[in-house]
C-alpha cells in the first residue's frame, strides 16, 4: 500500500514539473536600435557639355539689336561639401564653362563672328537624395556669383567686345549617383544655370544684354572621407 502511495506522489510531482516547463517563457532579447546616420565630408569633380543659350544684346551705337549663338561648349567644376547622412548635403562649388560663337544676327543681318563666351561661377548648393540601395536620385539648387565674359569680333562692322562683368547666379539641377565603392560614387547630372543682366563695355560701345544662361550635362566622381 505504501508503495502504491509513493507511486501516486511521484506521478504527481512529474506532472507538476512538466506543466511548469510548458508554462516557462524564455526572456526576450532587448531590441537593438539602428545606428544613427553618420555624416561625412566629400569632394567632387565634374566635366561635361555646356549648351550656352543665345546671347541677346542691344548696342549703344544706334540702339542696334543683336543676338549671338554658340556651338556646344564644355564645363568643368569642383565642390567640397558635407553630407548629413539623412539625404541632405550642402557644398561650396566653383565652375567654369565656355563656348565658341558660331553666328550673329546684327541689326537684322546675319554676320560672321569670331570669339567665345564664358561663365566663371562660385555657388553654395543644397542637394537632397533618396538612397535606393546604392543608387541615389537627387535634386538641388544653388545661388552665388558669376563672372560673364565675351570676347568677340563682328565681321563687316566696327563692333567688337572684350569685357567681363560680375553678377549674381543661380542654378537648379537633378541627377543620379551610383556607388562604385564604399566611399566613391559615379554621378551624372543635368543643371540649368542663369545669371543676372550684364552690360559689357569696350572702347566703342556698350552691349546691354539680358541674363546669360546655359544647360549643362556632366558626369563626375564624388569621394567621401
């Protein structure tokens, strides 16, 4: 009888142990928060094609109107900036673009022209991009100053111009950046650059113009450090 009682007690203890094991819930590991985005400085360099828009002007000699057109030119620029790690970056940029004149309409007549026009500029830009896993489309804008230069001779007239004037400048742009290494990105961009009005002067006359503007398509490298 005692043996039977001991058996009943042992079975009860085993059942209780199994029930306790079934009810045991292991502790949950604490959630690890994602590391905060880390900013970084960067440097970039670009080169590409510049499409300088027609340069309309009015000569002070008889208020004669004219318009100068240009071949496709070139553009180079570099920048140093800081990326905040949240898609936003700001930078200081210096650049230069130049194009050769290929035609002139002066007082309603088509004339040959020899010369070039150029824009040297310094800008402060802000860009915002969305990282899609190594590929980052972005948009941005900037404002600064530009030196507009024209050096040209007008065929069959006494008119020529060789002058530079500084004015304000602004630009908007968009592009795509592709990571090719941990700290190197290959970037393609489109930008539209415009300046304030300028009045270029030589010893004979003034050429009062509207703003100078250009579309720029370029590519370059961005190095983060």
